[in-house]
C-alpha cells in the first residue's frame, strides 16, 4: 500500500524528514492500518523520485519508533498493537471538540499583533520608537556588558542590586518616591508585575476595581486570577473615587492609571489622589498605580505619584516599565511595593522565571547610572510632541466632529466622536485604505458609554502620521455625511459582555 505523499523540494525540511512525518501521520490517522504492507524502499524511491537512501532512512526511523516492522524477505509492515485511530469529526458539520477537563476556561482578551504588517499605517497605542536612541551610546552600554563574565548561578529574584539602586534613584528624582533598592523588584515587564501582585493578593471571587474604560490586559490578568471585577466610571479627571463601593462590598484591590488614564488620558487631581488613599486606608485595600508612560508630559506640570503621597508606604504598589520609555523588546519593568507584598512577590518570582535576564539588567543599570535615560526622555518628549502636533494638524478638518482627549502626556490620544458617527464604521473605512485604528469600545468592560478611537502615535514617523491622519479625517468626514442622511438605517451596536 502506498499512501499519497507530497514532498516540497524548495529548500524546506530535509526530504527524509518530510517523508518520515507524512508516513507517521498516515499510520496514526488510520490511512495505513496495522498490518498494511509498505512498498519496498526501491519502489517507493522510484515513484517519488528520491534516492533509495532517503527512503531507507525514513523507514529505519519509523521502525525505531515502533511504527513499522521489517520482516526479512517479506517486506515492511505497519506494526500491530498501535492505538486504533478515532474518527475525526468533519470540521464543517461535526461537533466542536470538548475543552479538556484540565484546561481552564479561556479569559477573553484581544491582544495586539506582535509586529506591524508591511504597508499598513498602524496607530497602535503603547508602541514607542527607538529611532532617536543614540546608536553610539547603545553600543557602548552593551559592550560594557560583554566585557563582564556572566555569573555562574541564578541571580537574585528581586533583580540585580545595581539596577534596583538605579531605579530607586530615578524614581526619587522624577516621581518623588522615597524608596531604596530594597523596595524595588525587577520584573519581566509591567504585565508580570501586575500578575505577581494579583497572585500574591487575590483569589477566586475576590472583588477588584478597574477603570471603565481601561486597559484590556489588566482586565485579563485580574480575571485569570479569579477576581470579581468591578468597573468604576472614569471622567475627564480619571477614576471617580466617589463611585468606589464602600463597606463590606469594597474591593480588595483598585487598579488605576493616574498620570495618564488609559485610554481617555485624564490626570487624577491631587484631591482625588488623596481621597483614593483615604478610601484605601478606611477599607484596608491595595492600590496598584500603573505609571506606564508618565515620563512623557507636554507642557503639563508633573503631579506627585500616589506612592509618593502614601506616607506610610503601606497602601500603594507602584508599577513602572521601560517598554514605553525605551522599547518593549527589553521586557523589563519594576514594582515598588509595601514590605509584606514585596516579600510575597519575591517569593513568587522564582515560580514565574526565577529572575529577569542578567545582560539586560546590567545594560539598563549602566544606561541609568550614566544619565542616559534622563537625556533620552528629554529628547523623546520633543519627538513625541512633534508627532502629536502632526496628528492634531491632520485631524483639524474634523475637529468639530471628533474631540481629542488626553493631550497632556503619553504616546496616544483618544478621539471622542459626537452624535452621528460610528467608530466601527470609521475604523473599517480607514482599514480599507491601509490605516489601522482601535475603537474606544474595545476598552470597556460593560456596554460602552462613549464612542471614538484610540490613536497611538509613538511608533510612527511624521510622514506616516500625516498620511494616516489625512485618511482618517476623510473617513470621519464621509461617515458624518452618511450619518446625516435621514434614509440611512440606524446603527445597531453590539452588546459588550
């Protein structure tokens, strides 16, 4: 019996490997049943246009794995005793495969693509650019790491002491945090910092408050740890503290982005920051301060971090990252937390990855110690301010239809639509012309209260921003004209679970 074999000869996997895998698959799915006789190595080689040695190598490997039996003078057969293949359901008509008992239900979260697609202009939030990073400085920092012999053991789970000390100094100067190296835990990005906090403090059905709208990954991480999520409304000044539950229904943890609320962009005023700290004191709750892009401010005076206002340093876990200020490729963030939480996080870190990579930590420590980060932040503020100005200029023709929010800081702005505009339609029209945008509705836990777009401008060039912004403005204008048409059918908005 000779099963259908299709070999690629364009430089992919070796021919013997392709033949081995296809024969193995044919045996496992029953196309080559137990006891079936295979062609001789000479005959199969002739029919496939291969050398006999390729077929011999494939047969030998399958025989060694127990799939084939060779009988001297009688040929090669599929071995007996292999598990009987189960019939495969027709994907078009058969039932969907059941979820295995050991697999937890999936936590729904739409994640951005890993790389920009060629030819598209992607206004993806949270993506910085590395173009202005001085190449000579970057090379010198990494040469310094290469001149050191790597350690022969695992590093401290809390992170390299040099990097923790450099982070503590930087936070003291830029964010007013009174902390030392012993207060800092180096993490594999802000996502891991939040996941470790959640693992250390949460359990099934424990109530947790998040901003509404807010960042999707935050919601997914907290839900993955079994938390009962309570969305709290956000206004122009950020989280509405008065809407937090009180008494026995008060959440154990509150996640906030006070420096630049994601995605609307508001800044939590000092009065609200103090009110939030007082609420946490009364209810013995933890505040997770996500300071994801506070380095980039445009004409706005910095406000003190919540962690800096927490005099006793007992209510706030401060999460920072180098993903926005430098690049997500470094996969490095940090956590400054109250002692009991920090000790628990350090104990849990080895269960995640033991410690962050030593070379990256050493390079970042040098980068901070030599003052390159401060200079880079000043340079990038000018760069991102120019990007923001270019985007606002491109959108100026539709300023009466779409109001930009969150302009004081960060790498993105929110474009809030007025009546008659539908963000999903605008996004689809822009995509048809090669421009990718995210809708504001994607960031809501419940039914969206506002409609609009979230536009990240950090990772784009000025030319891309100008061209993409012009395409977007035209799409908004066309949608507004359609919305004004009395014969147009009403838009049916999907309900967000």
